[in-house]
């Protein structure tokens, strides 16, 4: 059975992402997420602008 990856509830960034700097414990984590997106160039990405993402990395689209 596959292990669900953990996501920061505030930033929606995957905790095992090598680009992930630090996670604040107060923000909390979740394994209940849907969809994912990998942002390569946030300055040029329209989706990153819509989602408010400023860093390269892998993000969950919806986190509960």
C-alpha cells in the first residue's frame, strides 16, 4: 500500500520536497490532499501567480 505524503497546511508544500526550507509546527500538516503541481519557474507561471506561489517546488492543489 502506498504511503500518503505529508503536506504543510499553510504553504501546501510537500514536506519531503528537497526545495522545502522549513515547516512551522503551528501551521500543521496533513496527509489528506488532492492534486499536485510542480512549479519550475514561478515568475513565468500563470498558475503559480493564481495560487500565490513564489518558490519553485511541488505543491498540493487542495489540502484538508
